[in-house]
C-alpha cells in the first residue's frame, strides 16, 4: 500500500464513519479518532461484502458498495458507542 493509498483510506474512512454516525440516531459518546477507525474498517468490510455479492465489479465508484460501507459503519458506530458509553469508573 502506498502513501497515497493510506491517505485515501483515511479520507474515505472519515467520510464513511461520519455518514455512519449520522445514520445512528442520538448522541454517540465516541471520539472522532474512533469514528475514523470504524469508518476505515467499515470501508474495507463493505468493499469485501460488495465484491462477494457482485455489487462492485470493475473499477470506479459503485453506489451499492457505498451503501454497504455506510450500513457497516452505522452498525459499527452503534455497537462501539454502546460499549464505549457503558464504561464508567466505580469508586
């Protein structure tokens, strides 16, 4: 993976994570860096699923792939914010 590929993955992860965060209702108590990480992971998982289902054939932009990535990101934000929000300090 090149430097350009890494920068592109971070930018796409930011966008996918933000879209996933917008889809989930309510306030999510997770930091922006975690949203970016969720978005990057969701982009890879969504691309894999889209390829397996035949949505992402060939090069270029595919709306079905983007929708899958956002759905995976929303699920990730939902799950992580639920776990992250339950952390508390008992004294």
